[in-house]
C-alpha cells in the first residue's frame, strides 16, 4: 500500500513544481531578454533496507531554452540586442561577472553605464564603464561605445564585453535571474560577437505553450491526489476486513 502513497505523493509534488516553473515563465512573457526555463520528470529509487521497491518522482529544471526571443525595434541608442548566442557581461550584486540578454542600458547621474536594473555593464577588460557627463552615447555593431559632447568630435570610450559560451561550458541561471558559468569563472570576450543597436530582444516564452503545460500539470496533480484518496479508501477497507476476521 505504501508504494502507491510514495509514488502519488512525490508525483503530486513534482506536478506542483512544474506548475511553479511554468507560472514563472508565463509571468516573464514580456520581460526583455528572458529565457524560458525547462523542466523534466525523473524517477529516483528510495535507498534503504526494505525500501528498494519505492520510487520517488522528482521534477527538476534542466536548463533554459536557447532560442533567441523576437527582435523589438525601439530606435533608442542605448538599447541593444546581442546577435546569435552572444551575451552581455554585467556585474552581479555579489560582485561576480554575470551574463544577460537584456540590453536596455542607461547612464547614471555619475556617468556609469548600467542595466535597467542598475547593474554595472562591463567592458571587454572586465571593468565597469564610465562615460562623460551629458554626452550623447551610441553603440557600434562590435560593442564600441562612442560618446559625443556638444560641439566636439565623437570619441570611443570603451567596448562592451560580449561573450559567447561554448557547448562544453554552458551558462546556468542563478536565483537573481542572471546567468553564470558552472565553475563561476568569467568567459573570455568574443571579438567576433556583434549586436544590433536600437533593438531589444523580447522574451522567448511561448504563452500558449505555457498555458497548455499548466493545464496538463494541474490535471496531473489532480490525478495524483485521486490516487492518494484511493489508497486511503483501500487502507480503510482493508482495516475493516481485518477487524471482521479477527
């Protein structure tokens, strides 16, 4: 009897976890540069004497969808979309170099180039980027940042760090929504990476697919709960039969 309880209990928990992942994806369907999380079920046998026939059903996030989101033309000079599999390097709150596809940049009052969430954008040398106050800033296709003061000739200030992860060193999403390498080491700057200025990358979440997945996960959860109720009913019936025979 406890076998079905183990299976149903963990199956319901896995379905609830998948529902949470899909709900988070759907909530970020309009977030710039967001990459949809993927999830999958797997079975894990319970270790221990007399318990080898019990199996847990677990839900785990297996990474993210690498397909780029749709291009959204804004015409804003500090909006950029990385081309291909390139990523922008930014400084996380923990001080570690992290990566994002959200290219909506802005200049602070102190002249520092930051993301829309206030994180410092890094140059190809791995340092935060400062631009002259009140300068007109533009981005080149190779990531070169050019600043122009009134009445002066435009001058290159720095170059954005664009990194392209290798297949054997993929990026992983952190709890803060930024991406890091598995070992935490920074990726080298990719001199061949390019960007599109005046364009933002939209979320690659498919809302319809998320809704269908959420409906399926809800039905799976209900089925697991019905199995638990069936196990409870069978247990009560068995107890009554045993009491009659006794």
